[in-house]
């Protein structure tokens, strides 16, 4: 093992990749090879990225070819997927990766169960964990019968709809529907965004507006690190990515998450998300088989999942800083909130959105020492600019000098 681990961090378009790169640089003095879909991706512009690389997006058939090219040129010790699409791609190619690079991925069957929200619910039910009542078969029947007027009277609104399978790319694949008049419009939109075209229709769990998450890193049959948070506000509302969160101890949630991932014999990181009924009973929503969108909260308060994963996989445990995670903490995600407002101005109020993230004493997830990266527009915006789409460049195919921060 070289003195400084070299890590290929994928999904450089995602803000989470910035938090991970900063963490690995600080804790392990890692050399970061940052791969995004553009030479101008967020991670490529970060002070914590030593070597930027542009590769196709995970839904492009050339994606794995691009990853392999970067692996062969820069020969990292470990490749770390951040989003679902890259994790799924590596799962499919794990036997074809070069021998010199390490990964920390779950068993393919476990990954498949976590990615399929119906299979996840069936597993939870077998373990005695509550799940929402499912109306998907009823809706499929109503759909096949021509969506007759008044047919939706058989459903108890509001309902919660979501794509059956995990989807990459950050698109909206969940929605709470309270108005039956809007149901089929929302259903069709989610079906178009769903990787398989399948949409689950479930009861809406409205005991609390919050969503509760438990992140875990599991390796060799044991939980290495665990934390729980409460998502107080999200985009889209009631079921999206958090814009205001706080850490909290939550023994029932932590126990349920540990049982689920233990049954799967999970290897790597994941986030288990739940809602609560009015009596406080937990109801499982899903397992996210990847780093989660609000990971910056965990990292900033000492829950260094990425550093521990890299260190444990590469045998560098002695390099980890000797510090304990903070039991409490809070964070807002202003750019995510404002981007949502910009796309839904007819539904949202600007002052309310600003007030939700500009809270006295509550830090932002934005790293002010790395503003060039954080203020880089999302990949969907960059794609519309000249030269915004990624093709592996000559620099990505040839070894380049490392530029330290």
C-alpha cells in the first residue's frame, strides 16, 4: 500500500461527492480522483479533487468503459460509488474490475432486495417491521379496466406513490397525492420516471411530517458505524431529499435498521428510512443502498462513514483520527431548497423557503472554503451549455501529474 491511498470517487456531479472528498482528504490524506459527467462537474472544480476525470453518466452504455479507462490510467486503490446508478453499475461489473482496485459492495442479491422497494417491504414484514398498506394491485386493476370515472373511490386518500425500484439521476420518483383528480397525472409521471415503469401506491403515513433515517456501515458481519437523523423538511415535500435535518438518538429505528441490514448480510453503507404513525410506531419506507443526499450532516458531526469504509477496506485503520462523533447536531441545505423553489415557483413561497434554511445558529452544508465547486450548476444545467456533455478526454486516458490542494 502506498503512503497515501488513492481513491476514485464517482458521481462528481453530486454535492455529496464534495463532502466525501473533503472527508477522505482530511482523515486519510487520500489522493482523490474525481469522476463526473463533465470537465466542469462539481467535484472537478473542488479544491479536494487532485485529478479530475470526465466520464459518461451511469445510464450511458459507455459508462463502465469510461470507469475502466480511468482505473487503468490512474490505478486507484479503491473505487467509491456515491449515487445509485454508479453503485448498480459496479455491482453488475464487480467480477470484471481490475485486480488492483478494491471495492466495498454488498452481495448482488442483497443489493437487488434493497433496490426493489416491494422486496424490501416483504423482507421487513417477515422481520415484524411495519410497512404501509399497499394498494398497487388495486390501482393496476383500475388502470387495466380503463380508469373508469369514480373508480378511485376505492382508494383512501391521501396516498403515497413511488417508483418500485431505486432510480439514479436525482429525478423525482415519489409523490404524496391528496386529490383524486390529480392521481392519474402523478401516477403517469412517476411511471415514466421509474426504471421499470412500475409504481407502488401505498397508504400515506402522516403521523409526523418528518422522515427518520438511520445510516449504517456494516462489514464482516458487524455494524462498524451507525447514526440516526430526523429529516424535518425535504424536497419534494414529504418524501424527498432533506433540506433541514438534525441528529437524534432513535433506538427503535436503529434496531430496525440493524435487523434489516443484518438479515441481508449487508456489506458497505446504506440508509434505512422510516415514517411514524400517530402513536409513534415506525413504518419502513425504504433502504437506500448508497450514500444518502444529506450525508454532509453525518460527516460534519464525526460520523465519517466514507473514511471508515476506505480505511477498513484497505487496512488503514491506524490512519483514522481518534475522535468521537457528536451526539447532536443540525444542518440545512440551502442550495437544494432554492433549486426546488426555482423549479416550482407556482407552488412555493420564496420567503418560506428562505426562512426554512436561514436558521440562526444552524450551519449550512455548503463548504465556504470550496465555493467554486459548491456553486457549480447541476449537471442538468451544464448539459445545456456548449461542451457540457462528457466524453473521456485525452487527459483521462493518459497519466497526469497530481496537483495537491
